[in-house]
């Protein structure tokens, strides 16, 4: 097994950027989900679950650590400024602000009760401490699982961008390989991770993105045959640098 792709998502729920190498710090991948877009009226951090427009924009980190965002209309926004907040508010049609993950305030987001029905009731959940992640610091996914999903729903596009892992691991064959990793140590190059739990999925995997159409059957396939899980959440045991091509050993 080896690292095939590394992904960083600087702004929560915006499209991310592929990296050739990444620093793994105690609370995750450096620069990953370090920023979020907060609704000023509710104090909630917006996600693509309740605000699908977010997945139509992209984000990357500049050399100075500031996020740069590209909106669907081509506008580029840099850093947390009043101009950025005004442009985001205009785009989303609500009063919002770009905030860092270490800013005091509510760490709450919302999810629909039914992942295939945007008219179903929404309920709140609290984001994990540190970066704006849902549960644990890092998400691992294998190519074997992507192929398994495609086998069960061949009409769907099982593009890695739907599932937003930090590390995509190349594994031969098919099957939900990473299901058996929970409770085990995963070594990625010189970095040691502790696989914690299978990642429970939601409406995010169904959302449209540039080049990807909305597909409710992606979620339905996972719910029907795999308890609506995909990938494995992990915590950091030994920080370091990981690179595309690094060996992965469980």
C-alpha cells in the first residue's frame, strides 16, 4: 500500500487542493480546515450539508498561510478581511464571516436528518476541537473502497472529491479494506496514525461539484450495503511529513 494522493481543504466545505507532501501535526494535516464560514445570525459554521453552494467554490493556502478562495463567478478572495466577508455574504445571500478555527465562538454545524432529502428536519452537531473537522483529525480512504463503491453503483462517479479524505491510499483489488483498521496503528512513511472509527457519511457525498453531478444513489449505496460509512477516521500518534508515494503499513 502507498500514498496515492494528499488533500488539504483550507476552508471547510470548499473544494480543496492536492499536495505532493504535507506536514502532519498533532491535530491533523497542517492547514486543513483551519478556516470556516460562520453565519453571523446563528453563529453556526456553514457546511455543504446545509449550504451546497460551498462545494462550488475552491480554496488553497498561500505561502504566507492566508487562504485564497475562488468563487464560481471567478472572483478571488484572500484572507479574512471585510472585503472577503462582503463578497462571501453577497454570494451566499446571508451575512457571513470567514473565521479561523481558533476563534472563540460556537463550533456548531447542521445536518439533515435524511441525507437524501433537503426538506427533512435539520439538527445541530458540535465540531471537534482544533481544526474545523467533524470528528477526528484525519480521514483515510483506499482506492479499493472506491472501486467497491463503483462496483455496487456503477452508474455513479466515485470521484475522491466527493469523499474529502486527507490521504488516499492505493490498495489493490476491491472491498472495504480500511474497515478492519479501527483500533490499529497505521504507519504512513515516518508518521504514525491511530485508526479510530469508520467515517459515517451524510448528504455531502451526494452534492454537486464542478464536474460532478448530484447523485443521491452514492449515499443510498453506502447506506444499503455498508452502514452509510466510507473511510476511516484517524488520530495522530507521531507527527511528521508524508509524501505521495510513501509506503503505508497497518
